C-alpha cells in the first residue's frame, strides 16, 4: 500500500476530485469509499431538487474530506 505523500495517494486524491470515494476505492478501502460516495451523492442530489438546497454544503464538506483522506492515507504497519 502507498505511504503518505506517495504517487498512489496523489492519484487517489485526483480521482476523488471527479467522484467522491473513487480514490478510496483505488486504495482498496471499500467501506470508506461507499460512505463518501453515498453521503456526497445524496446531499448533492437532494440539493438539486431545490427543496433541500441547504444540503449542498454538507455534500461539499464530505467531498473535500474524501480528497484529503485519500491524500493523507498511509497503510497500517
């Protein structure tokens, strides 16, 4: 697994820019990838309905968190 600051982490962070959770999936962290993807996608989708417009900041926070999480990941051990 990649160490913090390695090229693999940079690639994972770039993947997360386009789809939240994709970088975690590239790193092999499936549950965390699902969490980021589902939360961000649901918040963005509900914000697009205009009824729940206040949810887009929550989606944006999870989106940015997924990018930072992928960039700072270091494998245990």
